[in-house]
């Protein structure tokens, strides 16, 4: 089966990807270490990839780059042979779909990551998506068990998430990127969603990359497992081979990989300390860490040479 899939044209091609988040001037700080470095990966139609790694390994960054949310060299990341960032038709058509994070926003003087809540029904939001076949819409409403009478300002996080997923899957996708999208779902909703996604790959040849830390019920879902550590690809392995070489569950197998990675990191820090070096590598001289707008909240301006108006004490409101 795998050999048959690889005879077709690749859906996702990543070639020697290197990426560093820019500083306040739009360029990486001098001497900064790349978040993603020398990362190469090729995926084919029908692949269901489980993206695993510890916190901070770079999983979300990789998914966002594939989804065209960060600009990289056109030859580094291609989806159907086209640049994920530069060819906006990939996402506007729905062929390339990214689902991650929650419906949250920043509210001045109120806080960060405030849930987006408004008095609107789930029916109005779902039926407001244009260019959708009624059969697929009805199937997704049933799979996710969405009550169309739900008012979005009254429902729970899990119910709001179901509506978000439903809207994100209404248009048939060819490549789907999922970043911890099932974290708020109950066991039944998650199982039904994974069953639907598996059918999409088997019947339509879609490619899915799913990053998660919840491995319950995933033993028979992925076709491949992609393991990432420190922004580098460690390996891509078919799930069938993992089952052959490990008699542990998927969760215990991944746990073993991560524990080995942690022990290696501790040994590295111990070795640096023995050599009289700091346990963690320092940033290059002349660089300073500031909030550049990538994280929630902006205590510093994202425009070089400009002040943060709210924090300025010498300005007078007129």
C-alpha cells in the first residue's frame, strides 16, 4: 500500500528548511539559533502523519510554515509543487487547510487570549460558509454532533471547538494541518472525528499532518509517525514498522523517545557545566530579547524606531 502511494506525486515537499523568528526589524537577531534547521520531509496522497515531539520542539512552527503563515524561500516548502506562502490560491481554494489554536483574541486593557464570544447561533456560522455541498455539511454536523441552536456566547469550550472544526472542514481539503485541535473534545467526539479524517485519506487521497500529545485511540489511525526534536527531523517511520519493533503502546513508545531525548539534553548541559560553560547557550552579544508581536500582548512596538503609545509617559492625549 505504501509503495503504491509513493508512486504518485508528492503533496508536501520540504527541502532543507531553515527558519528563525524575526526580531523587531524584521530580520533574525544576529547570532540567533534557527528554530527549524535542515528539515526535509516528503509526504504523499493518503498519508496520515502523526507529528510528535516535546514542548518547544517546533511542531507548531512547522505546521504554520507548511500552511503558508510564515514566509520562507519558495523552494523550501511546496504543496502540490507550489509555494505554500506565495501561492495564496492554495488556502483560498480550501485545498490547503490549517486548523489550530482556539478562537481567541487580544483585548486592550482586558487581557490576552480572551475567547471570542458573540451572540450568534452555530447554524448561522456553519451555513454562512459559501461553496459547500449540503451532503458534506450535514455529515460533519452529525459527526461532530453540533446542535445548530447553540448560541456561541453560552456554549462550553468543547462545543465552541466543535463548531470551529466543522467550519474548517466544510470544504473538501487535499492537505489538512491539525495542531492540537482535539484537546477540548470529549472521547466520543474525538473518536468520531478521527474516523471521519481517516475516511477522507482512504477515499479521497487527502494528506493529514496531526500534531498532538493525546495518544489515546491513535494506535490504528496514523500511517506514519514524524518525530521532531530541537527543530530537526529525527525520523519518519510507518506505523506498521513501529508496531514491529516495539511491543509497547503508541503512547509508551513516544514516551520512551522523549525520555531518551531529555536524558541526552541533561547530559549535554552537564558536560557544558563540567567545561566551565553555562548550562544553556547564551544569546549572541548585542542582541536583546523583546516582545516582537509573535506572542500575545505587545509591550514593545513592532515598528522599528516607534514607541509604544500606551507606555509612553511624555505624550498628552488631545
